[in-house]
C-alpha cells in the first residue's frame, strides 16, 4: 500500500495544498511526512491523517481490516482526533 500513487485516490480538498507542498508521490510519502515532521498548521495535518487512515482502510482486504481492528483493540492505540 505504501507504493500506491497519491493521485490514485480522492483526497479532501483541504489536503491538496499540503500534498503539493510536501511533494508526496505515494501513500508512503504521506505517512513518512506525518511521522517525521509537524506542519505549521496542525489542523491540516489532522485532516491529512484522517484522510490517509480512511484511504488505507478502504483499500485493505478483509484480512487487513481484521488485523487493523485486532491491533487497535489489543493496544488501544488509535488516537481519535477532533477533525471537523
């Protein structure tokens, strides 16, 4: 999934300027950006994080979704963010 081109998915309009700014070509580039750096606009990062999570989840097969939820339930590691 990390090699999936950014342009292959529909991103919220709010994400487009940040995607262009960071020069992300793949889903992995977006994940790396969110893991390594903080934008001056954390609300833009929150929207990008939420969109990335949604896109990745929608593209998982059933086994992937099951592993995702098992991990979330076992580790209680999902951090919910207030994003409107």
